[in-house]
C-alpha cells in the first residue's frame, strides 16, 4: 500500500525531524508530516524582508544550549551541518554609563566587572556558580530520564520511582533542600539570599523568566533560572550558549538532512486533520486534503492542545486526561523582534562601533529584578505591552558570517511581556509601538542604535500561534511552571512519552525536558515506541 508506513510523525519541527530520523535509522518506513511549506518549526532561519532577500535572521529561537551529545552523535548531526559556536560574554550597559561583562571562563575579568557594583557580590559569584553547578550536575541528567508514574504502586512503576530517587542521591540532605528552594522560590527571593546589587541580580534574573508568564517575584521562577543554566554546547561550560551557523534553521536543516539520509520521507504542506484510532489503538492519520496515511506507530510533536483536543475526539481519550490537557497553561506574552542593523551598537559605556567582545554574547536590557517585574505587571495587571520590556538580545552575525551580507548585522531580540490574550488578535499597532520603545531604550544606551535599523520584523503571540501552532504564544508548547514539570508534563500518568492511545506517542516540547531546542522529547518518543515494540515481540 503506497500510503502505509511503519511510523508517521506529526510536525516537522526539530523534535519531529529527530524522531523521524531515529525511526528511519532503525529501519522503519517513516514519514514526517509538516503543515507549513518548510520544516523546522520554531528553529528557523528566514529572509523576512522582500526588499532585502539576502538578509537572513534567526526567526524565533536564537541560541542553542541543551541538545545532548548523545542525540547529536546518534543522528550524526555534525556531518549534516550542526555547528554551534559558543558565544561571548553576558553584557548589560546601564544608563549611568557603567556596564557589566561576565564571561563563561574568565573569573578574573568577572571579578573586576562585578566589583564595580559590589565587591561582596564579586566575592560571592564563584560560590554561587559552584552551588548552581552542583545542583545542575544532579538535575541535568534527570532531563534524560523518563519521568516515572509518581503515585503508581505497580512494581515496575515503583522501581522507576526508586531509580529517579537513586539518581538524585548525590544531592544529600542539603542538596535536596536546595532543590526544594529552586522549585518553590521566586528568582527574586533566591537572588536576594545571595546578592546585594540590583545590577548583578538583573543579570541572573533573565534566565528565570525566559518564556514564562510570571515575573521574577513569582514562586517557581527560580527553577526556570536553573533550567536555562543547565546546558552546555559541548565546551564543558555550565549554562553556556552558542550560535548555530546559519541561524537556528541550521539545526533543523541538519536534523532534516540526517533523517533523509536514513531514508525518512519528509512532507511539507501536509497538515494533519485527524489521528485515526481503531479499538483504542492509533492506526494512522488523515490530512486536511482527506488523504489517509496508515501506520501502527504515530508520534505527535505538535502542541498537545492541538493533538489531543482537535485531532482526536474527546470520547477517544479518558475524561481526566482531556481535562488536564484543557487546563494546560500555555501563555507567555513573548515578542520576538528581528532587526537588520547597518552598524554595531556604540555603547556609551563601551564606545566603538567596531566588533568588540561585548557585541558577541547576550546584549541585554534589564536593569534590575524590579525592572523585569514591572514589565510583567504592565502586561499582567494593566493589560498593556510593557512600558520598558526586558530583552534577551543577541547579535549572531558577530560570530556567524553566513546570515547577512558584509556590513549588516542581525540583532535578534527576545522580549517580554505583552498581555497573554494578545494571542487572540494581531495587535499590530501596539506591537510596533512596543518595538519602538525597545529600540529607544537601546538607543539611550548606544546613541547610534535607532539610526542603524534598516529593517525590522515584530512577531507577537498571535503570530506564534497562527504560524507555528504555539497556542497562547507559549514558546515551549506549555509553561515551564513547577506544576507542569517532570511527571506532570503534560499530564500525570502520561509523562513517559506515551499517551492514553496505544501506538500514539508524544514527543513535543510539552513533554519532560521539552522547552528548548534539545531534541530530547522526539528522541524519547522514538525510544518508548521501540521499547514497546520489543516487548510486544517478546510477548508473541
Ligand atoms: C520566539 C521563540 C524564541 C525561542 N528561543 C529559544 C532559544 O533561544 N533556545 C531554545 O533552546 N529554545 C528556544 N525556544 C523554544 C524552542 O524553539 C521550542 O521549544 C522548540 O523549537 C519546539 O520544537 P518542537 O519540534 O517540539 O515544536 P515546533 O518547533 O513548534 O514544531 C512543531 C511543528 O508542527 C507543525 N504543526 C503544527 N500543527 C500541525 C499539524 N496539524 N499537522 C502537521 N504539522 C503541524 C508546526 O507547523 C511546526 O513546524 C524559542 C521559541 C520561540 C517561539
């Protein structure tokens, strides 16, 4: 049968491509179905301006950190173009003409930079780094664990629960206390326990609120800070991030090429309209066009509210699972601003338009935890775009010459917040005004900035939902709040990449370790399907 496969993967984001590649590598006849006319999902490079067809930007996600070497090796991604360069220092310029630069590997420079704001904080920083690194050493590997069914008394589930507890044995009593703090505290409170200077706290605050519909004063944001501090790009530095050559689309392209090299078929313009179920088992999918594709294994890597609430009928799923997915929280109020600029920012604090260290890392806009909290409250309480948004900014073209023509740079700005319900309407004019404010704020720190902007693209929650199917504009397919992590992601009892339907697996960012371009969900969904198949064969 032409339309019969061993495995069908819904969604051609990086997770779908990774999952599809692994099935194909294992010898399964595999097809990956992507609704858009291109693969990559939120890991994308594009040329958004028709008047500048040679200007390319990293459209949505912008930096790599969390992809485990195991996945890179299994799919031979480096052979297919995966190439990440660790980026430069954290950089924040302040209105008073000072700036902070913090490097991944230069304790002496960091001490000098931080001392300008607080000698005590400069002395504390190595202890903080060691503390965080100790927790991350234990928590990091948990990202590769299949979450157990917590509460289940089945012997096999009890064994899995014990395994997780055992793997965290390195924490000790104090470590468990630290983890409890990280899971329950606000990043503001946690940082107050360690540091005194607002400027230093600002630097550490940003990681606690990336992609989160919560300000730094909200409990649970300390964990988000840890999540974004775990990865390394293979250079051994905790929490260091890097640029993929050719923008984040380069990661997905590498995943796609790898999948195709193993024989996977990748179809674009193929929107799945239904997951086909017979007798409680997935048997394939139907496309928008009416075409049916049959396979005994179906992997969804799209937002769970689309997969489980739109592509399946409620009576095909247990009622409590449907309720959990309906209640899945998926807001974030993120606005991505992509700029083409004709010269690098000439900061008052660090003059010069020529390429310097501080242009090559994160070029931030967040003066204090209070600054970020006010940005959240503008959106949350006052229901307007932040007056002073915070920005996690990068200029990848400082280290990657492949994106833009000589002399032009891409300033990629990840910003927050606008109201979460802006996912329902485009709010174009307000978004443009919001982007104006961001540009003005940078201009106040680097007075050549505004005039250097050649072109801009402003993408709000509505665009993220319409273009990528990120419901509510949440960048991770669902909030990384403590109640939506580990054994709860996306629902208790179904965090093991399986679903209530036999043969249907879930490998989107809404599963454990998801949230980020790490490929773990797609990898795990494949592994679970393979395990089930082996068990079924053994039982025959
Ligand atoms: C603005 C932004 C900035 C981010 N920044 C970073 C960052 O710097 N670093 C980082 O690690 N992570 C970042 N993230 C998060 C990260 O990009 C995502 O978590 C990750 O890319 C999701 O990958 P995925 O494969 O699970 O899903 P997606 O990338 O969302 O892919 C899902 C795919 O499924 C397709 N699809 C949807 N419905 C259907 C259907 N019915 N049929 C067929 N196909 C369908 C979609 O078109 C899409 O291509 C960011 C995300 C955004 C949006």
